[in-house]
């Protein structure tokens, strides 16, 4: 199985794959943190809404204690206490019987009962009766009614045990036969009230804090699932490492996001205004791409270069045009060939008339020198337009005539070929066979990694020399820019602008100090002679004077440094 046949993830060893996955999750968290935060906020809002819409339930507690008589001595007292605890555990179970509920219902009347629970205080004979209702007063009434009903039921049971009578169930009205019901005071075991129920100040349900914590937990889980899902199923290019790992191609350059290239196709000036921060950074990025292409294949430098992409809309035509201008700026004659015969754009991009072009030369109806047009005065770039649209573009571009034409132009010129995308048509594959190298363009945060990998596979199938990839529309700032290895904005302008602002503030402060010194010298103090007052004060040095350390060093403009290897390159002299 070849590298092209394997899945992109199989090209990585397990540790590298794990590290890539973790970085992918981190990038997804930074990219989608607003949506993740929205999920958390939505979960909290739902929890709060449920809390306010759920009917409130209040709970009150009544406490009764099981008391056993006969504790006249210490031994009897200990025995009675153990018996009370044992009885309390038994009688707590009676609280849920229908008999107790029937007795409590008589005293409650229409008071709603949301729930009743019984609990035993550890190590004691105290039974806690908790009653729930929709109002604080109703909860207190429920707790008191069930505590009293439990006490009556216990008295009835104990009277039967003490008298030895037969068990007679209570009537429907809750009363029992007087012959089998002994007086409560005569029973050995009794339930004694300890504390009556008090109306609660706040509801026991719903609990706002508990619901918010649950909502927070659910929101965090949903946010984590969302971020993990986006990182696992996101196939767009999010970093330069992803391109290198999935395709095995080196990154030849990163072109920063520029509104002039994003909104429409356009040419950028090679020497933009000093205040044009975006223009300087973008121009430097194209110069860096030109330099990297110089060293892409040192033994056999490319003289005919095909620029393509996986799909349409990734900015390959604008990149090809601006790369040709950057190469021409070194003094090397360059020809830009518009080989996208289906959708030609280069003549329009340079503002040149469309008409006869490449197809006319290949058909033999025009000579090359007759259809070449000057791209811009002094740019050393000539444009060969596409010409008339033929019915068979792939066959025309793959002909021997096209191969010989590229060879002839490559002898005296650096040839940049703007070709169609690699996936929709086969034109880039047939052009790549006649070229010295291919550069594939991918757009950051847009191009699908699977599409890019398929395009590279198609080019390698025809044994094309794929020099590398260029990432287009790379973010300029933030952590996303670092993922693509782009730092030009901060390097060339942040430190310079900061130093300029500091110098301006320092000069203004020195000027103010000088004015204050002159004013104080003009006002004679007490005991000072007029002649002394008229003696001019020596003004302090302002920001325009030379500092003790010497004049401010001049910063190097982008492109000032020249490399001897680049000057001897067939691509021409570097700026």
C-alpha cells in the first residue's frame, strides 16, 4: 500500500497522531469558544427557567419522641431507653400506613399534601415527620397532622398490647371501639411531642442553586462534546502542520489575509506606502515565497512553474500574478501564462485587452511575440492571455506543441503558468508533465484536507514534481496566525511603531521641560540683579538632538538583506 492509498492519519506514528489530535482539540476550543460558551449559558438559562416555572414545594418538620415507662432504677432506665429506640424504628414504618393517612386527612381537610417522609435521628428515639405542601403554612399543617396521626395509631397499637385485647381496625371516621381502646396515659410506650412544625422561610423544591449547578454541568458536557466533535470531524486546514502531516509537502510560503486579495483579484504594489502595514507584510510574504522557490530544487531550478489548487476559489490566480510580479522585480524577465482556458482572468487582472492568446499560438494562427502583452511598465512581466476558448482544453494543453512552447519560453524567461484546479479537470496534470515543478495553493480555514490530499495524489500519479504548498489568506494576528507560522506583522511593525511612539512622547516631555525652564529664568527671584535675570538659560537637549549613545540606528526595510546564493539564482537578483 502506497502513501497515497493510505488514510492521512495512517501517515503519522501514534505519539505524533495523539499530539496532533490534542492540538486539534485546542485549536477547536480557541476557534469555537464562543459557541461553547453559548451552550453553557443556554444550559444555565434553561435551568433557571425550569426553576422559575416549577411549582414551589415547602417542607416543615415535626419531631416526636418514643418514651417507655418503668425507668425507676438505672438498670430499668437503660432497658427502657433501648426499648424506646427499638420501638422508634418499628413505629417509623407505621407512618406510611393507610390508617395514619386516614387519621391525618380528617384534620387537614382541603390542605394539599405533596409528600410525607419519616426519619429517625441516629442513636435516639426521636422520629422526625417532614410534611410537604405548596405553601409554608400548609407544610407545617401537614407535618403536625401526620405526627398527631402517628401518635394516635401508636397509642391504639400499644393499648391492644397492654390490655391483651383483639385488634380492631379503625373505622372509616378514624375512631376505634372504646372497649379495646385504652386510655393513652395507661400505655407503657407513648409518642411524646418534642417540637411542632414551623412554617419554612424558603421552598425545598425547586432549588435554584442545585439546578444551576446541574445546568452548568450539562452545559460543560455539551460544550466538550461539541468541541471534540468539531475537532474530530473538521477537515479544513487549521495549521501548516496539518498540511505537512497529511500530504507530506513542505510549506513554501504563507500569504497573509489581505482585503485587496480577499474581496477580488488584484495586483499588489511591490513597494507600498510606509504606512500601509498590510501591503508591506503581504509584499514581504510574496518575496519570501519567491526566495523559498529559489531553493526548492537547487540542483535543477524550476524555470516553468505551474500554479494550481485543489478546487476553485482558493486564490491561485491572484497568487500567480503577484508571484510573477515579485519575480520580475528582481530583474528577471517573466512570462505569466493564463492556461485556465475555461475561466481566464489574467488579462482582466492586469487591465489588458483580451483577444488572441495561448490558444491562437497553439493553433498556429498567431506568433508568440505578437500576443505577448506588457504586464506593467518596468515590471519585467509579460502576460500571455488564454485566447479564445477551445472545445478541447485538456487535449490542447497536453499536446506536443504546448510542451515545446513552454520549453522555448523557459530558455529565456521565468514562466509562471496559471492552471485550473486539479480536482475538477485534468488540465493541471497534463501541464505538470511539461513543467519543471508544481505549486499547489490552499486557503487557510477553507480548503478541505481530503481534497488537498486527492489533488496531490493526482499530480503524483503523473510523476509531476510537486515542489510544495502555499497557504493563502492566513490570519495575521492571534493564536491562529501562530498555527500557520506567520509572524511578519509583529516583526516589522510592532517594535518600530512602539519605538516611534516612545520617541514622540520623550521629545514632547523634553520640550515641555525646556519651556518651563525658560519661563522660570525670565522671572527674577528676590535678591537677584536685573542683569542676572536677563542671562539666558541653556535649553535642555530635545528629542531632535543626538543622544549620548549616538543617533538612532536606521531600521532595515524589508528586502534590504541580499544573499549571494539568491543573487546567483536563475530566478534573478533578490531585492
